[in-house]
C-alpha cells in the first residue's frame, strides 16, 4: 500500500500540470505513514 502511494506521488510530481494535486498526495502520503507508525507503536 505504501509503495502505491510512493509511486503515485512521484508520478504526480513529475507532471508540471498537477502541482496542486501533488501537494495533496504529498500530504496524504505522510498522513498514511504517521498513521501506520502510531498504529505500530500503539500495539
């Protein structure tokens, strides 16, 4: 799942017409990492 976010993030950022979308994907990518990390630490 994280690989898919990572791939989509880079694919989006290499497209100069999708800067705003890239920002949202970038934010979502880090939110997913933080959420996964807190779940691992919580268990």
